[in-house]
């Protein structure tokens, strides 16, 4: 009854009857200096600066570059393999053979193949936050993220909207992109042109609903990585100075009154074996901060934080396996590979690989290699990613054998994960067996017990 009376009294006095208890939304000492995150696309307007700083860290900080490169290799490897799902075996085989040939020559610049294009795009997406792949008559071309004009944000008269270089219709569907075609003689981008959405593949991992442009995977660590680089430089300088075996000569009877003791001589620098003359009454004192005593532990903790922010195990950042064993390596790689697989099938496949396959099938129809009515069934495809290198290959092979024997995996899947076509592999094996039999040789693998 007392509680009800107190509530009624509070209402009569105009006091709130309920006090908010969400500490994370409150003020006070613990909230001093704590920032808040606003609308996702408003925040993404600063993603260009983040991308530039991340690119600097990737180009200059070896641990960051190593982590990004290992992440890209784990994602792409030798390249994913397309397995057509057309119901007609003859058409499946033809699509597989034609795609293998096309993927080797699909680079518009003629410098790499599909795996190389994907590697470049994923690396750009990790560092800059996003990558654009332009579909041209000559093939595929990877564009840097800043080639899509971030400043293009406006409402159009017909209900369409440009948001940071991406155009949407009134229903929210993507219509196209404002792309700078080239740079002028002064290094500035030329005026952007509108490119329809079916000619541009936009690779970006979103962190919030409604997000239009991408954010660098280094965003959470780019400032820490910069401070870490400064710390390493300072420690290298400290070690360099400590390695200088130099002597200092003082004259306690010197009453020169501060005259320069090096009159007529070149001022000496601190180098090994140097003997430096000091003025009377002067001595050299080197700073020895106490924090330096725990430098090793502090640097290791920073490396762990950088690895966590990038989403890789620490040894993929610093190549340090001194404290690792089979169990710890496997435990660290399992969640990392799960994240890579989630990225492959929820980002890379729908945003890039599936549209690339549809573009290839469309070319097959236009070139007369495929009947128009076969377009829809030919678009059905399964993408199989390269198998990760295993800590213990023998155990992995045995596990694959057991999965195939139990009907949990097909040979086609197992072979595709190794980067081969099962048809090509079987043809090669049959040819090897025939040649061996003709020569009276036998190289059969021993039975696994």
C-alpha cells in the first residue's frame, strides 16, 4: 500500500514514476568521453577517410598486411569452383568446360584470371571496405572503392535517390552507380557517369540494416595499429641507442664557462666506439621509463587486440607459433574458418559469384552455345570453395574418406574442394592406369587400415 501511495504522490508532484535503469544509456563518470553511433549511412560518409588510413596501414605495417593477406588467401585460395546443376549431363559438362576456359581469360586487362580478380576484389574490400567489379565487353575489371563517387547524395524529381554514389528507385531497389570513368592529367577523378546496376558488382560486408557503402575491416584497429607502429619504432630506436658503446669525457676542472668544447671540430654523433667530450660539470643521463620493463607483454596484448579486430588468429598476424601445438592451432583455426565460410557463402557468392555465373550463361546464349530456353536451368550452380590446408593432412584425408563412405559427401564435392573437376581427374586416373598396365607398373595407393 505504501508503494501505491508513493507512486500517487509522485504523480501529483509531477515526478516520474519510473527511473530508467539502463546503465549503458546513462550519464555520469563512466560515460565521460564515450561516443555514440548515429545513423549508419551518415556514419558511412566518413568511411572514405577510414579507407585511406587503412590503406596506409596495409602498405606500411607488416603485421596488418600479413593478417589481411592471410584472410584473403583463406577466402579465395586458388579460386572457387563452379559446379553447374543443369539436369542434362551433356549441358553440365559443356558449361563446366566453357566456364573453365572463360574464367582463364575473363580479365578485361588481360593480366590474370577469375581467381586473381576475386583476390584483388576481396583484398580491396577488406582494406577499403568495398570493391566494385565492372562487367565490360572485354571482361571483368576491378575498380577501387573511391571510383564510385561518395559525394553524390541527392533526391531526384522522379522519386529516385542517390545515396553516396548509389542510385535507388522509389521502392528501394538499386538502379546503378555514379562511377568516375578515369583520372585527368592532374590526378583528379573525371566527372562521374551513371552505370546501370546490372553492369556493376558491389562487394561489401554490411554491419547494419540499410547500409549502402562498405566499411574497412580495419576500422576498429586502424588507430591502434598506428600507435602500435609508433611503439615498435620507439623500441627499435631505444635498442639502437642501447647498442651504441660510446664513452663520455668530462673535465671536472674545466671552468670554461660554457664555451663550446668542439670549437673548430665537427660535432660528434652517437656511434659505436665514439668518445664524446663534454663541457665541465656536464654529464649524460638516459631516460629509462619503468613501463618499458613490461614491453613484451604489452606488445603481445596489442597484437591479440589487432588480431581480434581483424578477425584472424594471432599467429596469422605475427607468424609466431612458439607457444602453439596441434590442439591450440586447431581450436584457433576452427572459428576463423567458420567466419571465412560464412563470408564466402553470405557475401561473396550472392554479391559476386552468382552474378558472374549468370553473366557467363547469358554470353553462352548470345554466342549461340546455349538455347535461350536453357538459360534459367543453366543459371543453377553450386560454388565449392577450395579446401583449407590442414594441420594434420593424414587425419583430414581419413575424415574425407569416412564422409564419402557414409554418404555425407560426394567424390565430386571432395575433388572440387581440391580445385579439380572430378571428370578431368577420373580421365587422368584412367589414363595413368592404362599406361601403367601397358608398362607392367603398379603405383596403387596402400590400403588405409
